[in-house]
C-alpha cells in the first residue's frame, strides 16, 4: 500500500541566520529552510514529515585565503585534506526556526553544529574549504496537541 502524501503550505514565523565566530578568525552563518511539509494517514491519525535544506556561508579570514580553485571535490578528497578536525568556535547568535502549516500545525527546528573541520583546500573564490556538519532537531505540534 502506498502512503499518500498530503502536502501543506506553510508560513515562516522566523527563519533566522545562526552566526558563529571561529577561533581561526573566519565567520560562519547557517540557515535551515523548510522546503515542504506533508502528512500521511496511518490508523486514522496524521503523521507529519518535512523536507529541509541547509545553507552554509563561510566568510574566510583573509589570512587563510589562497589560490582560486575550480575543482569539485569529492567527499573523500575533503576528508583526506582536513588539517583541523575540530575547529573551535563561539556562538554569536542562535535561534530556532518556526513555521505554521495551513492546518495550524507548528514546527520548531533547532539546527545544531555537530562539527566544523578546516581543510587545506580552496574554493572558486580562494577561500578555505570547511566541512560543516549540522543536525536538525524538529518538533512538530499538531493542532490537537496545542
């Protein structure tokens, strides 16, 4: 049996940039965006799901910049070129995302940094490449639970 998705439109209550300052002088901004939300029905109850997308903006400290590089690196190349496994950082601002679906379901999304690693590689602008690992914690509150 195929689970039929019932897509819901949504409004953004807040979808802020989370900002971090790395100890090496670089700055990081992350934003998790809700792309779509839907529910399926199982045993006469709704089960909600979401599709999210992460945006990561790294503003590399000028001291760490180098030659522009057009290479599209594989995940293996990134892993093989890590020079700092755990880049330390301070949180400048952090706030959860909040959305309201058409059926008044509320969604809160906490996007948390798991790890930031700096590589020896450079991107198309000559900025150092970083590997940023994020994990979302999602709370979905349907109307009957509000």
